């Protein structure tokens, strides 16, 4: 097995996650400066400034499966880099909130499509023994991008005066361009080559490189799986009775991911931390602590995902979620010491990193059959992003300093998220299967209903 090549290809695809993470969180540093610059109302600010990228992400995640299936994983990965580059430069030079929102929407499309194609590509070039670890590289890059975005916002504060936020957003063009060139050097997914192009020779060459011992047997299994999914070359139907269990699994893991409150905390970290009693500069600095904790514990999830499995990681994460969220709510309610509250926020981030953060993209990418994998990833990602967009859109109504429902004390928000994580714990215990170490074709047999 050429482990170096396999890791290299997976890491290049996963770098889409770095840009995803950076682009997702960089707006937190521009949040208040833009609000002051353009004097936006809570509704306008929530929809056009803060959540517009998420609506683009939703659009990209819903429709990203179509080009991924038709044109291949590699071509779509390259277009992601182009979209991110356009978005970064356009947002940085925008002169009004409408132009700004348009370019943020473009970047959001890139994020949405990346959450479809990158995990799909990685799962299809991996072996059963490495799929979890390599798949989790995407999440690792997301949190690494988040940390770098927090660091970038912190160090760029004061560089451009009132235009700090332009530098914060524009710097993303650099990794976006580098990523685009790197993708040119990776091969196409062997499973896509077999399923869509019937290019068995090229697929065999790639499968040999990634370390499949009996390549002819592997190709035969892939072809058999495709024939069972859609006999006689007929197009595969996504919404069908035999896929109901898989669709349910994808929906609920994505639903619970957002109702943990993770994007609420990441997007509004400086504003939430300022409510603890920290100044603006301290809030940005503590945002870096959040990003650092996320990164460190993502390493933990990365290590254990192929050792103890997806289900156990999600059980551990669920328990951590419940404890941390309920304690954050209590700390806010009784006006506890800021350091104590910050500690429970960091416990929340750690719980997410080892649980949902490490598992979601790996799990969704491996439970669907090859012929509908991109569409399945698109479905799971779109569920994830529609709830992320809704939560980000309505947050200003709760946190706004003038008219927010919980402007003085946001403890009920954290109590609500804690309650949702109790439901996630029950779902993991009674509904979620373990997928560790099982081939994609075997999973297809086990999870589809005849």
C-alpha cells in the first residue's frame, strides 16, 4: 500500500475543509465592524450579513450532488477553490451590504459543495481500515481553518483601521488559490470511474496504489453493488423504500449536529463572550482558545474513530454536550465567575470535537451506496446547513443589545440546546449502527432494505 499517496490525496481533498472552516468563522471578526459601518437592523444583519453565506451553503449542499455525480469528484473539487477565491476577494472589496452579501453567498456555495464532494471522494479512495481516520481529516481541516480564522482576526485587528474586516475576509484568497492548484494533482475516484465511466483499467490502477489486495475482486464487488442498486443500467432512485433507514440516519445526525448549538457559538463567539464580561479584545483572544480546544480534541477524535468506532465517540460526545451546555446555562443564570463559564464552554467544544465533529462527515459519506453516495452526502449536508442557516438567522433576535429577547442573559438558549442533546443521546443508543471497519459494499448490504 502506498500510504503516502493515499494520505496525500485525502489531505488535498480535505483542504477544502480548511477553507470551509476559515470562511465559516472569519465573519465573526467582521460582525460588529460591519454592523457599525452600514448601521444594519437586526433582521437585515442576521439575513444579509451573518447568514447569507449559510444560505449559499444550503444551495451548494442541495445541488452539489448533481455535478459531483455527473462530472466527477475531481472537477468539482477544483471548482470549489475557484468559488472560494472569488468570494474572498469580492467580500473584501465590497462597498455596500448587498454586494458583500452576494460574494458571501458565492463562498457559501463553495462550502456547501465541499461538504458533499470532499467526504465522498475521501471515503471512495480509502480502505475500510483507514476510512474513518482519513475521512476525519476533512473535519480536522475544518477546525484548523476555524482556529486560523480566529488567529487571523485577532492579529489583523488594528492593521487596517476601520477596514480591518476587509483584510480578515480577503486573506482567504491565498489558501484558496493554493488548494485549487493542488487538486489538479489528485486522481479521480475509482468508484466513480467504474460507476459512471466504466473505466475499469484506470480504476484498477488507482485501487492498486491505495492498497487493495485483490483488485479484481474489489471491482467485481463494486459492479455487483451498482447492479443491485439500479439493475440493467437504470438510474438509481434516491427516495425509495430501501433507502429509508439510511436517509433517516443521515437526517438525524445532521439535525442533532446543529441543535447542539455549535454554529451558534462559533459564529457569535465574540458577542457571547462579551456577555460574560470580557472586553472586545479579550473576546477575540478567548475565541482563539475555543478554536485551539476544537483542534486539540479533533486530534483525539481522529485517533479513536477507527479504534473504538463512530457510535462510542458520539456517545461520549453526547454526555459531554449535556453536562457542558446545562452548566453554561446555570453559570449564565447565576452570573457565575467568567472563568468557570469559559471552562464549560471549552468542555462543550471538546465534546463536539470528539463526537459530532469527528463523526458526522465520515458517517454520512459511508452509509450510502456508491451510485447515490454524492446525492446522499448532498441530502445530509443540506439538512445540516438548513438548520445552521436558520439558527444563525434568528440569533440576532435573541442576542441583539437593544431588542434581543435574551439580551441580558442568554441562559435559556443553552438550556434548550442541552435538552436537545439528551434526545441525541437516546438516538445514538437505540438507532445508530456502528460502521467501523466495514467495507462500503458490505455496509450497502446491511443498511439497505430489500
